[in-house]
C-alpha cells in the first residue's frame, strides 16, 4: 500500500530512479533538486536570492515573504495586539480574519462577540478581510477565495495547507504573522523535500481521510517528513477530484511536515474557474528530472478504509482488522489511557463497546476543513438515503465547511437526505475539531472526520474524571456506521453498485453572492482613523523583561510522555474564550496535564517580582545563595551587592513537546507565568520552537538521560546565559541542583544545555525578552 524510499530519489517523467541510476542516465541529482515544485516556489518567495536548492548540504536559510495571511478568532486578536504594539500601520498583504472557532459565543458571556467586533474594526483600520461568524471555516474560505497557484500563504492555524491548489501553506504561531505584517521575513532553514508518488485509483468507499491516515501511519512515528515539504505527484493525482486532494492535503499537518505542494492540472483550473478565479490558475509540474530527499509511494487502489484510534492520528488500523481483533486492539488503547491519565482512566473501557463481536460508537461527526466538504457530505447523504441513524445513544452531526457549500447541499438534496435520516445539519464551525462543540459523554467513543484525536481534544477533562475518546474516520465510513446504528462499518463493506452510491451528483455550484453580501474586503483601502473596539476581556500583553545575565530556574513540570501536544500545554475548548486575555488564559497552562504547574510557576514569579522591586532583599539573597552553593557559585553571588543580574523563573521538561496546533499560547502562557525556557530531547514541530523563541524563551535541547534525573522542584542554575546567547554558543554549561534520594542532601551536578540553529534575529529576540521588545528596541534606535 505504502512504500518509503529513505534515500535521494529522482523522478524523471514516469520513472522512479535512485541517485546512482539517475547519474548513470546522465542526470545530476544535485542539479535536479532545483527542478522540484517546492524549490521553484520557495525561490520565488525568498528575499535576497537563492543560491542552492532546498535539501542541499550547503543550502542557505530562507527569508520568506508570503502572498497572503489568514487567522481565526482564537488567534487574530493577539496577533493584531502584538503587531500594534510593534508599530503596525497597515496590512501589507491580504489578511483574512475568519470567525470559525469562537463563533458560537456560548461560553464567557460577551467576550467572543467582543473579539469579532475588534476583528471587524481591525480589518477596517488596517485594510483586512473580515469573514463573519458561521460563514466559512478558515481554510475553506482561503481555498475558495484566496489560493492562487504558485503562491505561499501563512496562517495562524496548524492546518494551513493549500498544496492541492498549488499553494504552499504553512501554519505558524501568531508572532510569525506579526513579522509579515511588519514587512519582515519568515526565516527557516531550507527544508528537505520528500516526494509523494500517487498511483492507482481509490476503491469505492475509500475517501481522502483513509488515504491521509494511511500516510500518517507510515511516516509520523519515524519522523520521515518532519519539518520537510511533501510534494505530491504521479499518475494517481489525475484520478482524484480537487476536493479529494484537499482532504488528503489538509491532513498532512499530522505528519509533522512543514508544508505541502501538489502538481496542478485542468481539474484545478476548473475548480478555480468555478470560483471565478481562473486567472489564479497556473500549471505546476517539476521542471525536468527532479531529485527528492526521500519518496513515499502510495498505491491508492490498495488503501483500505482506515480508522485512527485514540489518542493520535498515527494510531492507524484498517477498519476490517479492528473488527477482526477488536478486543486485543482496544485493550491496548485502554492501557495507553491508563499510562497517560492514571486514576482518571481507571474506569475507561472501550472493550465494553463490543457487542456480538462488533464495536459500537456513540457519536459521529463530519466537520471542518478536513471533513466538511461538499463531496464528503454528498456521499455521506447518499449512503444514508432512506435509512435512519436510530433513536438510541448514537448521534450524527454534519458541519458543511462554508455557507456556499451548505447551499449547494440544499440544491442537490443532500441536506434533505441527511435530515430525514436523523442527522443534525449545523453551521460552518471548527468547534468539534478542538473541543468546543459536540463534546461526547464521559466514556463515549466519537467517530470523526476531523483532523485530530489527541487526549481531551474533543472537550473531555481527564483531570476532572471526565474522559471520552475520539477515533478518526472518513465521512463515508462514518455514514455507513450511522446507517447501522453506530456499529462500526467500513464504507467498503457497502454495495457500491447499488443505485445512489456510484451515481451521486457531485456537480458543485458556487454562489459568490453569499460572500459578496457579508464579507468585508478592505485590502488596499485601510482607514487608519477607525478606532479599534476593545471588549472588557481584551488585554495588552504584560511587560516582559530582557534576558538577564544569569538565570536560576525551577523545574515546574516534568513530562515524560513520548509526545506532548499543544492541547496539553494549553487546553483548547472553553479556554478559547480567554485567548484575548494573556493573564487569565495563563491560569489554564498545563491544567489537564499537570494541575500543580501554575502554582509552582507563580511562586517563582513572585520571587522574581521581589527581586525586581528590591534586588538587595536579604531573604532572597540568602535563598539564592543556598541554591547556588551546590554549584560552587555562592561566592560568586556574594561578589554581587544585589541580584540585579540574576533572573528567577521557571522551566518545564518534556521529551518531545509541541505536537499539533500552531497556537502561540502554548509558549506565551509559560512566559506570562515567568517561564524562561523549555528543556526537551527534541521539539515535535518547528512552529512550537518558533513560538518559544518569539516569546523570549530558550528552546534548550538536553540529553535523553536527563529525563530520569529531573524532578519537579529541582533548580537549574545557568551562569552567563546572556553572554552565551550573544556569542551564539551552541553548548552551555549549567548546574542542576536537587535533593538526593539519600537523606535529602542538596547536591548539584553539571549538565550541558544545547542551543542550536538560532538566527541573528532570533538570538536578539531572546535577549530582548520577546518579539514586542525586539521591535520596540529597533524603533527606538
């Protein structure tokens, strides 16, 4: 089904060649790296020229400018507040502010709608695009109205993927969008490029989610495409509709890749023409033999109907295999729940949902940028035509990705088929994807054509004893399951020769007047006199100090899970209403993973506030001496009349933090609580590491053996850290201070912290304390 080539591979027309085979045919693999689509697009957007192809050993770092930006109502307030504090006067490129995350306005009183009014005023003031609530989810609006072949778009949402339309999309934390708004660049090492060769045709009943999950299962755990660009090509592309391609493409985020790009064809031209944008079409294909750093070969005809079981999209199984071995496979999920949640998972049982040898689910959801497409929903409606989801616990909710798509579903009778089958048709909303809508019951199993199934992603709260589970599936199989009252059923089990399945009317009719009448498009027509509208929850970022000469950090949390998601660092769901208030939101940091973290971080922050108010405070001096004594630094402390040069704060350790969402708050909340660094064996994504840097936090890498030594309450003494950052030293000596297990004696040991791959600007951002300080300092020079 899927074959991985872990070596340089050259695609020459229809031939797949190793580097040696290519050389024997007179092809220079090094030169062929320039022929990839990724290279052409990156080179066109790199400021200051491009001297080597991405993936080359001596390739330079890239300084990218994007053609457009996109944010939603969880992120745009913070971005605009940061940019405003850094000198923003006008949006330099089209910037879409969509309202698809906090659009229900069901939590937090007036504050969600207050944010929307702020967004509209900002679009008017700075010349932006404002998409009102319920009209479209962020990525569907960009697909329909903004994507242009050969372009690049940066979004403050991790699923910013428009590769199927010939656009390289990258999802990042808000500060990276701030840089673009201020005319700066997105700086990244030139990424490697991995080819994705598609061949064959999917079997009836196999949808885009099935193909995507199969790829994720093959490449996530081994990091095959981590921080790389995935480039889709091959004869199989022509056998997929554009919406099908988009469904695969948006899920590439879950591979941990940096971006994606697809070859384009007449189907893409037709898609853009349908949306009155044929001028944005460009034929994209490799320019001659193209060399890739690896290859994923996918036989679409061999892909089965798939399911990703809790608690990650890479926990992938063929549905048929799960049905054959349900007891054994589900016990492994229960065991994983106990590892992650301890007592909260003591009563968590998925095996109880096996009846008469088949697994039964409690809920089905088809929604968002991955599932809510016209084609997915039309086929789900055809499967349910004349059937019923039943009147027991199982329920089915369907969220079209935009109002134009919802209208098309009315016109082709799909909406009527779903409603008469007992499904609930809802508005364009991302809530089910991040825990703000259709939260299942405790102990329930929800099947979702959405993007993620991380722990508590669907809205449950394990720390409070509330634990539900999400499995990812394609809309076709969810509909087949719904037609059987919740009994897990692969759509490939259906008879696709049956009338209504093979002949579903998938002709789409786009109605632009929906957007013309409601979307505010002010790009190029900024009205600087427009006042911003501030609701009572919208707050400025608190003041942040520059990096001090020396740091003393308490380890406030130690997380040893294989991967830590941004949902665990700062929960989604009800906290989304507080994304415009940094201080209030910070109180929820790690609340579902380590509820004691905030109190520990606040305690160190209180000491730092004492130091800033009175650096000669005798009690504080004595405490700092005691911490530094095991390191032999107490005399050094005594050499200072005060602690003006010693910063006190907190840090967290996690093996691999930052998988999942691009949300900057996973880092900024730690900084608001006095955090100065993360310790990690590796970072799950480039975007989380960037968020740390942009909020003035040190992204340290440490040896894996340290995980067994660190304990909550330990101290990390880092002398001359400011000097080390200024001089770009990759290895920094520090002292770990903790009580020994034998008798509680305080002892210290030297450790090495690694700080690599920082650009000059990134080092200065850390020195200044955060991106806002960095820009304010530059303005004052």
